[in-house]
C-alpha cells in the first residue's frame, strides 16, 4: 500500500531529543541506508535522528499511525510532531543540510502528485535496483547517539 499521511504525532515518549526530527527508514533497503549515510555528513548540526521501520520505535510510530511496516513504501519524517512522507521527506531534509543542498528545496514547486509518482516508481523498484540487506545496518559507535531504538 502506498500511503500519503497527513497527521500530527506526539514523539516525546519515544526518546526523540527535543528539537530533533526523526527519520524512519527501511533498515534492510540499501537505497534507504544509503540515504541515511548520505544525510549524516551533510547534517553537522545533528538536526536528524534515525530509526529503522523494523525497530521498536519504528513499530511504535507505525502502530500509532495505524500502519504495518509491510504496508509502507516510503520513508517517514516526523518534524515538530508533523508527519511527512514520500518526496516531501527529502525536500524538507535538504533545507537543513549544509552547502548548496538547500537549493534543492525549490523542487517543491513541482506538484506533489508528480513528485510522489516518481518517488513511488523508485520505491517500487528499490530492492531490484539497489538490493536488500539480510539485517538492518548497525551504526558505528560514534554514530549510535543519532539512532533511536
């Protein structure tokens, strides 16, 4: 199921530090793991913390939203209690990156249905094109504080 989620979610009891945004990603997807690893060095202010959809935190958030992990084909960003999915996640995140990356936020002028159609096409083919891990990626000890759950 491809979902478009528009809701607010309370995150303080999930262990998310105040002022941080949570990115939920598919922990066995090579593309998703690559996106997390791409984000970390471009986020020197540590605006983002991460949890896999397969983690306890990921499962708690999905349960609150009424979804099961296998029903989703999107990353989820929770920023100030607001939930973002699909192409909106990347567009919101790049705004907080260093360098010229925030300029990509201007791609938000492309209508969401078009952006999300492209996103869904990539998501539907992500395992075939980029592969899949047998288990979730384990962050290095110096990065563990950026991961919840």
